[in-house]
C-alpha cells in the first residue's frame, strides 16, 4: 500500500513539475491538491504525523529515559 501511495504521489509531483500543459492545467492540479489536502483523511493523517513528530522531538530533548541495561554492570571485554 505504501509503495502504491508513494508511486501515485511521485507521479503527481513529476507531472506537476514537468507538465507543459500551461497555467490552466497547473491551476486545475493545484485546486485538486488543495481539496485533497483539506479532506478529513488528509487532516487526520497530518495530525497523526504531527503527533509522532512531537513525541520524537520530546524524546530527543529528554534523552533516553528508559532503563535498558541499568541493572547490569558494564564490563570490558578482553580478547585472548
């Protein structure tokens, strides 16, 4: 599903950038993209993405707060 979505988006961007159809067609495409961007599924996806970005930023700001390996001591490994 992700591959198909990426392919469609890539095709649309490529067509938009490389189109020689003129200003009228460009305006049509931008109007359609605006409608898609304002649709409810797109808004939900945008909100989810922003939530994930905010969580990642918070995690980076706070540093690693998990206790993975906290109960084991650090030992140097020597080779024979």
